[in-house]
């Protein structure tokens, strides 16, 4: 069932639309272009928020709630 166009998307629906590997692919592209949004932690192979260094996502998992709260996911 599709959601009505006038109803905002819920955070629980985000993981159905995106996967953490999608975020990694996009961020790696922007990093290559010289305009990354996140800091890459090569030792752990994860991306962190540049504001405070908290974990944001890796290929297998994303902190969807924190990404949403900080405005990185805008649906």
C-alpha cells in the first residue's frame, strides 16, 4: 500500500526505501568530489557526523533516527 502524498514519511519507513550501503555509495562519491558531509573513520570503516564524531552509518547499518533528527534524511 502506498502512503498518501499529504502524509509525511515516518522514520520506520526509511529503511524500506534506503539501505545503509546506499548512503555509503553516495557519501563515497561526494568524498571523491571533495565535498563530504561526514567524516570517514578508516580504522573502523564507518562514517561519523562531523559535528561530534558520533557514528552515522556503515555499509551494514545506519543510525536512521539520528540521521533523520539531524536533517540528513528529508522525505
